[in-house]
C-alpha cells in the first residue's frame, strides 16, 4: 500500500513538461517510438513558437540510460540537429537558432559534436534528381492542383514542375530530400508537425497524405497527430486542421 501511494505521489509531483514527454513517447507508434517521438516533439515546439523548450527536451533525453555515453549523446544531437536543419526551410532560421542555442547551453563540453553534415552542400544535377524522386513519391504527379494554381508564381514552392527551381534545388534538393541521417519516413515525422502546428490547412493535408505515401499506416498517422496536438496544447495552441481520415487521394 505504501509503495502504491509513493508511486501516485511521484506521478502527481511530476513536472508537466516531463509528463508531456513521457506521454508523447508512450503514445507514439511503436515502430517509430525509439527515435521518432522526440523528432515530432521538437518540430512541434518550433512550429508553436516554443523553440526554447528544445533544451529541456535534450536534457530529458540524455538523462535516459541509452544515452549514458558521450558517443550516444553525440549521435542523438546529430538527429536533433538534422530535424532543426529541416525546420529551417519550413519555419525559418531565427526560431531554429533559438532552439539550437537552448540545446547548446545545456550540452556538456565533451558531448559537443563539431562536424557539419552540410559542408558538401551544392546545387547540381545530383540534388535536383534526388528531389525529383522524392517529390514524385510525396505528390505522385508533378501536375497536382497546387502546382497548377501556382503556375504564375513559379519561384515559390510547392510549385513542382520541372521549372520549379526552388522546390527542386532548395526546399527538397538541399533540405528535405537529404536522408543520410533521417529516413524519408523520419523526415515526415519532422515536416508534418512543423507544418501542422502552424495551422496550415493545405500543407497539413499534403503531408498527412505524404505520410501514407511513404509507408505509414493511417492508425500511426493519427497517433502522431494526437501527439502533435498534445504538444501544441501544452504550448497554448489549439489546432484546427484536417485528419488522416480526411485524406481521400493517398
């Protein structure tokens, strides 16, 4: 009886942010849980304007047994940093700078990971071809309605015809089609919350659909959606977007 009371008291005393993290991890789809839940939480913080909580997320993670070595913590920060790099093209550099600064402030000196994953960045045939392949998976056709709508504004993504220089070379070519650290599925675990938490209707729909197109099950997408909602609610934001059940053209 005493142990039960102690457990209840410990749960009641748990920091609300720690509780949010624990619930996000527990409710995340099992096959993406180990390395996916915190990517979605991080991107949700960015999208809701609570980017400075990234440091708290990092501290929560490195307190776990699997990150007891400096090498494990460096590998973790590379995955977090990759998510932040991808959020740059969706949410902007200023919020990402604040997020990575909050992580940097709580990292131990011996855990600093100095190599850059983007030192070889350059626009060319390889990045354009890579982006084209990914766009065809996510959007299936380069003649989607959103592309036709933006025919007169070809400089602006998501216009995805062959003349769409920014989509092919920058948005996807440099940022979102680089899967060296995060897979295509894991990238959607970042892109979806980064967009959804801004209450963007069309782009949220496209990436709910994209999740299905890269191999997530509808039940998994809905579970991820609920985690994003819980983070947004913690950050004081109510989401008003479509759900995976509304996707009719996957």
